[in-house]
């Protein structure tokens, strides 16, 4: 049996903006790209979702102290970690991207106003620089705001992003990167249903979305009411995570699902108890990283706090490393 997550439709604002963020070329004005090449993504190993999870760091504060981590991603070349969250005191669609060390120390940040919710982000290494892929041009200024385009920009600590926009005019669009195979996964609403598309990352960075490698509708399942909390891509598989805030360890309901990108079928699904003892634990994002020694890891993110009444939120990362 597989467990479902709830989905809700999003209405686009008539006037789109990326508040306070400069925009430069690279626009692709397609709502639904229908020029798929139809090539299969090569077969790859996949993670054993039933294998144990290991802790990277636990309960680390982020730049925006009152908001949980929404998602995260790794620059696998320059060995950097980036985390997305909402800004303190914002209207609800302003994002902060923090750079962390692998022990969870805050190393820098950037702000993106009017961007969206930050459900998933990607990173593209370009020489010694890290280029971030993040939703932008939110369709609402509140907490329900979701991006209507993808932004690509160089991370500069404390800087103002100089943004390229892609796939403008989309509905509820986000992305994730496969740092090992250098591919981009795009998740967005098409005709009222969430779909995934897979692209070569180098093509996408050039604004070329014609050579789509895979395209499929998000699998539907029978249960509802569980919140979608992020996704990532590795090889021929998309991994998703769902679940809700859990006040204590007796209410764990977070699951990871593995989907074959060539068929769109669910191939495995498992409850995850990583970080089970965290207070007000909430699943928040997935990402892929390959160590210097060559071990590939599926990372799972969790937000938490010290007590029910605490305003401060903390980030924790765990990983699975068994492939078959």
C-alpha cells in the first residue's frame, strides 16, 4: 500500500513580481512544454528506503530564527549546503536561502522577496560558484503563495540576486537537482495535476527545455490529508517525502516514496523515523549528495523546536546510504 499526500489548486496572480530582485534574460514563456524527446533516463541504482538513517547534524539554528527549513540542496563540486526558509516578519512568500557548513554552522544568506514557499530548491556548480535554482514570482503575497517561474542566480552572501527566469507563466512550480548525473527535475501543475519533467541541467541553464528526458503525472493514491514536503532526483528515480508536524514520537507519519521516472510508477515506499525524538518534528525536504569517498546519500530534512510554545525553529539532517 502507498500513502497519499493532499494537493490543492493554486490560482495565479494577474501581476507577477519578484519583489526587490533584479531580472535578466533567459525567459522561456511556455506554460506546458509539449516538445518531449521521449528518451528514457538510463537505469540506475535506487535507495533502500527501509535501511537505517544516520544523523549529519541536529537542531541547528538558521538565519531566519522563527521559520522552519522548507528545503535544501547540495553543491556537490564545491561541497556546499544551501537551505530555504521563509523570512522572519515577511508576508509569507519571501524566502531566505542560507548557506551552512556540513556541521550546521551558518555561513551566509540571501533574500528573495515575493518568491513562493520554497518547497524544493536546486544547486548548480559553475566553477567555484554555486548557482541556485528556486521558484520565483509568487502568485500570492501570503503563506499560500507559490512560484510561477524558476529563478537561476549566483549565490553571493548578503547580495541581491541577479536572476534569470525560466518556464514563466507556470502554476505552482518548483525544482530539484541531481548533482551526480547533473539533471534538473521540475514539478508543476499542468491541467490541475502535478507533473514531473526531467531535463539535462546544462540544457536548462541555457534556457533549452526542448529536450525533455522524461515527463509523467505525480502518482495518485487512495489516502488524503498528508502534506507533500519535498522531493529530489537521483538517476532514474524521483524521491518524495510527505508528513505533518508531530508533537511527540507517538505520532510519526512521515513517509518517503520512490517513483520510476520512465514509467511514473511507485516502486517503493516506507515510513521514516529519522529524528523521531525531535520535538514538533516536521519533514522538510530531500536532497542528494555524493561524498568525496564516493558514497551517495539520500538526505532527509526535519524542522523542530524546543517546545510547543517556542518561537525558534531548528534544522536537522539525516541520510540513507544503501543502494541496490
